[in-house]
C-alpha cells in the first residue's frame, strides 16, 4: 500500500515506475515477508518457550512423536504478522480481492489463536460445532458479497470447468454451500496434514506458488484470452498477496523443518486453508485447486476411509491415519515421508497448471 503510492512519483524517480508491475511487487512482497518471518520468528519462539506454551502430543503418537512434547505452537502468528505487513506494503489497498483475503487471513488466524490458547490451558480446543460455525461466518460474508458484486458480471454463481474452453457450471443456490466446502474443507485438510515437521507448510507453499501463476494469468487479459480462461480484472493482485504468503511460508519452514522449533497450530492451519481456498474461489478455479492440492485431498480421504472402514467393518485400511503416519509405521523416517510428499505435491501443482492449456 505505502510503497505502491510512491508510483505517483515516477516522473521524479524512474525506479518508482517498477511499482506498476505485479511481478516486481510480488517478488518483493515475498522477500519482505520472508525477512519479517526470520526476524519476528526468533523472538516469538523464545517468547513461547518462556511462557511454556507448548504442544501436547496425542498418546497414540508417543512412539514416533513423544520427543515433540512441549514444542512451542501457535506459529501461525508469525506467518500472519509477516503476511499482513508485507501485503500492506506491496499490494493495492483499494483492490477488493486484497480486502477479502486480508479479512479471511485475520479472521481465521484469530479463530485459530483462540482455539490454540484454549488447547494449551484445558487440553482440548473450541467445541467442533462452535469451531465449524466460526469458519462458516467469513465464508458466508464473502460468499454473499461475491454474489451481489460478482468478480465479473454474469458469472456470480459460476465455476470454471476443466478441459473445456470458456465453459462454466452455474451452481445457483448451491454456490454458497460450494464455497464453504472449498474453504472449510481446505482448512481441515491443512490441519490433518500438519502432523510431520514441515509437511503442511511445504505443501501449502507449493500450492501458493501454483496459484501465484494461475491468478497472474487470470488477471492478465491477453494471457487469459490465449488460455481460454476467465479474465478477472484486478485478479493479478491476488498474486502479490500469495507471494507475501509464500515468503512467510518459506520463512516459517526454516523454523518448522525437522526437528521443528515451533508448530503452526490451528492459528496457521485455519489461516492457510482459508486464504488458499478463497484464492481459488475468487478466480473461479476451484476445480483446478482440487487437483493442485491433491496431497491435501489424499490426506483427508485417508482419514475418511479409515474411519468409515472401522465403523462399518471394524477393520482398518491403514496402519494409522492420516496417511503420512501410515508410512511412518512402515518404517519410513519422518524426513523421507515429508520430502516424498512434497515431490508428489509438486507433481499435482504442475498437473493443475497444465490443465489451463489442455482445453
């Protein structure tokens, strides 16, 4: 915001002309949030240790995660601070997509923080039904705004279909429930995946990287026309926001890589799921998002299959769910599981981006 207004001084200082380019601002949004994360992160981790705000490990994971007991949590606060500051510096404040994304990030981050604090004090967090209701609120608010003020006239309740040129599915009254499923489903998927050091944040960074590209395409009239995807005026600013998030994610990974110095907690998982899911909704690429976030989908399905199988047949399909714990039980080292899941995540991201051309 502050730096973008310096663009008005371009006639006096030629370098300020660079601020008109989304690619330039995206790059420096990432670098800024990365630096803030490094600086603020060290202080925050030390503070959390002094206050003994540590993670409680489930008794079912004591054999593989017992040594992580007491590791500071609520690391999402680090990412949230760096994301907001960097976005305010480099994005255009009047852009409504930036307003929606900042609202989602701050709201979900605060909801997650409350949940984390309650967990630390009582051992269990917000009641599931209360937590779900809390997640529905921002989805409903933004969903209604998108229906009243569509991202592009005539496309208010539509979503883009895969592999078909300029073809959309009109969801009508199902649009709001659809948005909720995408966003809330993503927050829960991130939460389920956040079981190994660096796993969830690494996959989140990969997805953010893919959608930096996709949102830039959607906001560029010539590229959108060439790829036969929906052009959305102003969507390029989403790339700046996601770049700020990517920088904070990389910075957080510095502290969260094995052995983790801090965990993201619900503060991080709710915020990340909220902004990634919303980004796909804003550019009408929810189905592409389903592909790009394939590892989150697999993690979630493994839990659904495990629970369903046990309830119906009293048998487990996996040694433990989510599926990353299954591979740990098979004897894979934690770092091997994480890196291999990252590799698969990159494959899903590339596959998702490629669908924009396969039309």
